[in-house]
């Protein structure tokens, strides 16, 4: 408990200094007393607000409490990140004082405009872009693709985190309709269907069971699907949580690929679909076992691998001459739910965080879907929710 308390104390102290600076800016500009008094009371309110937010149980609390904490933290961040932007720009206006010049008063105006822009952008990401999905059409060529699969359409979606929507099925139902309308040959879900516990999935079973594809719907588990983010009273309860996950995926008509493989056939041709459980770089637990899922990885069969974390591809598949897996599909990164153009802070954490990648040998390709849902913070600033339709082409 020491780290969260220490973090909270540092955060409050820093923000108090930020508030004092902004308060002084208001008092120095406004002759009337009430703007400064109002700001002081709002600052006190937010101190109490963040203390209450951090004190609420996150791992042991109910799903409703977790959702409340997510939105409360986001509200606090949206306010104080905006204040930080104002202070940084305002401080720039103080530079002339180093040589006894007059401060640049315009910087406070610019800072105010920038702060408002940051605040509005964050709430655009939470209230609008969070559910404003995009369909990405991607064509990929393979020299060894069987002829019967030239033009084969694989739809990938990932990281739905349906617990974030509570019992509201509106967005989930809309996504199901959109996916079905693509009329893909194969639909693949690459992990993280829930946030902490399987019963988050219960309200969404009915809409998700409507997903259809010519060659069925297949899924794997992500790091959030094992109940590792919740404190369980007993090992038996955690085990029952997993049994429910397996049962609900069957009820939805999804084929859960827990370290196993299946063949998909077109006439005399076939490809292998491989699914591994979560394989994660630290601190994520490794459940995946590619050797168990498909022992003869060097054979000539064209293979598609579903593996939640793209680090698996980077560390075990890319530029590995003993592995012949043409295409790997991952999720997990969310592009950290923030993307500006082609840049995302996910670059600081992942070598491969979104889109199509190739290794040096050009024998192993990876596509990383940035997901549909949100976790921790209920917003997507850029990083628009993604549905990917991958069309396989025979290279000539």
C-alpha cells in the first residue's frame, strides 16, 4: 500500500503548487474577489475527489465500483493535464524576466486556449471516439498461399473489454452487425474479451452469439481473461471463473483455441489455424505453448497464428529459421488508446504496436489490431476502435 499512498501524496503536492500558481494568475488579473475564491474551493474539491477515488477498491470491488473509478480518474486527469498545459505555456511567458524584461502576457492567453483544447480533446476521446469504430481493409501477399485461398477474407477484432460497457449492449450489438455485414470467410478474436472477471461477459453473450462466418468464429484468451487482475477469496473461485469463460465461449458458438490448431479446407487445399493462450513479456503471465499447439512449426503448411501479445512474434517467430508461420495476428497494445497520425506512445513499450509488420527474412508477417475496447481509462484519443479485414493474396 505504500506506493499508491506515496504516489497520491506526491500527486496532490504537485497539483497544489499548480493550483497556487493558477490562483495567483487569476487574483493578479481579476479585481473582483469571487473568481479567486471560486478557484480555491474547486481546488479543495479536487483534492478530496482524488483521495476518494484512490481509496475506492479496484481489485476487490464490484464492476460498478471499477467503472466509477475509471471515470473518476479520467475526470481528474482531464482537469489537471489541462492545467499542466496552461502552466507550462505560462512559464514560457516568464522567460524575459531572466534579463529583467516584461513577461509575455499573451502566453497566458495561449495557455488558456491550449488547456481548453486539451480538455475538449480528452472528452472527445471519451464520449465520441471511444465508440467511433473504423474498418481497415488490408491485402497481404504470400508466395506459399494455397491457390484455393487466393482472395480469402479473414476478419480480426480484438481487445473488446466488454466489462467497460456494463449491461449496455448497444455498442457490442452494433459491432456484431458490422462484422457480419463484412461477410468474411473467417472471423478471429485475438483476446481480452473482459477486464477482470468472466461474469462481465454475461450481458453480452446474446449479441456476441450472433457473430457468423463461413468458416466459423475462433478466439483466444488475452492477459485480462484469466482473472489475474482480481483478488479471489479462493483458488476454487478463480478456477470457476475460468470454467465460466470456457462455457460462455461455447455458448456463443466461438471456437476457443487454447494451445491447439485446426485445418481450414477449400477443396484439396488447406491452411492451418493455430491459437495459443496468452504469451506475455513481463509482467504478464505466460500461458501459451506454441509447441503444444502445433509441434511441426517448420513444415510447409501455410499457417495463421493467433497470439494475443505481439511480443510473442518479436521474440519467438520473427527471423526464426526453424519456424514457418506465414501470418501472426495479435492485439493487446490498444496503441495505448492514444494515436496522433502514425505516432503512438505505444512505441515506447512495443516494437510492434499497430498495423502490418514483416521480419528481415520476409517469411513471417504480423498484423497488430489496436482493439475495440478500453481499459483503465475510458477513452481513445485517436487510436480509433478497429475492425480489420485481411484479404490473403497469392503472390505471382
